[in-house]
């Protein structure tokens, strides 16, 4: 029997709320306005005891919430969850605008017309937003809140903090590492279609059996494609991106070096030019196209995310039974090593929002197990509250149910540092050079440190 939650009635001091979803894509979305605001009811939101307490809400207030969703079908699903807020309390009305990208939010903050809450999603820009005052410190709200913090995936909370202060609240995962394989291709290659590799070493053995080449050595089918990105790959090697105590980036961490070197060896094994040529020849739109490479039998297995299964079924039209999935594997000597999660699809309060206290009530509402679970199920992203699995609709999604079992064992990109975007940009450049054999891993990653650490020091006033 599913539990029922009442929304928290705390009205807190005005500050931040931010969120975003890896699956949500910014664009021109529909606008939905709530029903007309009724006259004030007896239901009020009590003022919180914080540094500067505000008066209790005495009449209905309308708050504005922006998200980046551009799909009408997705928007309808999200609205069904959002507007349950009206059933949970009667003092606050909700106005939702979809399809709002980050440029729109920046423009609104600059014009002093921001929404009360924004669901942000870019793991690279969060730190600069904090540093430039685009979003607010919401620590007074979190400190006064009665939320049970043990319900949250730990890294999701840490990924919303900078120097110990909250600048957002978790929403969905920005990606957990999963291994998907094409069962018919496994069977055709002599592999058991129900048994995935148990380590990266075995993954390479499988990849060799799955890969096909023509008489000229050109790849026709690639046995494995790492399709998760240069900031998602290193966590599988237990990397460390950043030292918060010393406030220094750690681009030369042995886990980052090992992860980049593994892919450099992979490229060398199959031929750098041949791998590049094969990847360049994948359908336009790649893994987000109507011809998902794994679904279209172009690759035998991939490192991917929760939403890849949705893309294969809903976008490419494949039968789910064609694929197997499990947690992405790690080196054989370290089966306990983590997988990736950026954890920064965050609910934020933009600077200058007009109704911060009421906005926080809605942010707390979105942390309910049933609301967070339904939103996760609707956008195919792992919820960041552990009890989301108690919702049948979430639990029935076996990809999300699996991802939730290992969501505690993750490493997040340090998205809240002021130079997260610059760090990611330089790391990406080094990654490209390293995997193509143009520079040694240690040298390339030392170059990232030499470039970025002085920028970070300047940003921190050191």
C-alpha cells in the first residue's frame, strides 16, 4: 500500500531552487497556466524560524516554475505531477512554463523578472551561476526544513553544494552508467545472450568476438562503444576530479589517467582511423536518433544511461526484449568501484525571485516519494530520493529500479566549482588528444591542471 504525504507547510527565508534533467531538452515548449487563483482559504503556510522570518501567507499566491522540457508528450506527463501540488495545499497556486532553456533564465535574471523556481540541467554551468549570483543560497531553507535527509542519494545533496552551502535541491540523476547489449548479436557471435561481461577485461574479449570488419579492415559492427562521455567514463576507474579541502582540481588523478588510457588502448587496438570513421558514419543524431545504433544492429554493446532504453523503444521502435542491461562494469580487480552520476539536475531559486518562501514549499513537495518517483519514471531518469522505488510506476521500470540499487555508489562531476565549464572544456580537449594517441595521458592531464588551477585560484580570490 502506497504511503500518502502531506506537503511541508514551512515557509522559509527567500533564496535558491534549481533542477534539470539529462533527458529533458531545452526548446520552445508549451505554456500552462494554473486555474484562476481562488480567494484566500484558511490553509496558510506557517513562517519558519530563520534569520529573517517572514509573515505567514494570508492569501493565495501564484508562483512561477520553469522547466526545459520541449516535448509536448513529456510536458503533459510532468504537468500531471506538478499540479498535484494544488491538491496538497490551497494557499499557493502554480504557473508552469515549459521549454525554458538556460539562456532564457539568464535573460530573466538580468531583467529582474525571473521565475520563482528553475529546473536547471547543465552540469557545466552550475558553478558559474553560483559564482555570478544567478542562483541563491538556500541553506536557510534546508536548515529549517523537516525533510528527512537520509532519504536522499548522498551524492545528489553534495552535488548541490558549494563550500558547504546549498544552491539547489536534487531532482533527477544526470546519468547513471549502464551496460546495454544486443542479445541477437551476442547469440550470432557465439556468446550467451543472457550473460553480460563481468569486468572491463571480459568486456574487451566480448567486444572482439562481436566486432566485424570487411576485407580492408574497416569496421562494419563495433563490439563495444563507450557512449557516455569524458566526464562519465573516469568514475568507473574510481577517479577523483577535485579536492574540496585544498580547493584544487585533480586532473592528474590516477583514476582519470587510467580511464583515458583505457580508451586510448581501445582506439589503438581497433585502429584510431577506423574507429573514428565508424563513429562518424553512425546515423545523424546518433543515440538520440530514430536509428539508435544498438537498436539498428550497428554496435553490439554500449556504455549508456537510463534513458537509452527509452530511446531504443520509443524513438527507434525496437522491442525491449532485444536488449539486456546491467550496471556498467569496472576493472576485474575492483568490482566494487562506482559508476557515474552527475547528480546536478537541480531545482534552483533564481536571484530576484518574488516568492521564495512559497517556492520552497513547492520544492519540498517535489521531494515526495510519489512525485519524485513519477517524474523519474516519466522522463526515464533515476530519482534522487531512495524511497521512489516504493511507487509502483517507478518500480515497474526495471531500468530505473536497477539504477536505484547502485545510486549510492557514484562519483559526481564537481559542477559547483566556479570553473566547472572551463575544467570540462580543457579535459575534453585533452581526452581527444589522448585517445587519438597524440599526447601521453599524464602529459595531457597535467596540461589541464596547469591551465585551469590558476583560473580557479583567481575565481576564488587567491
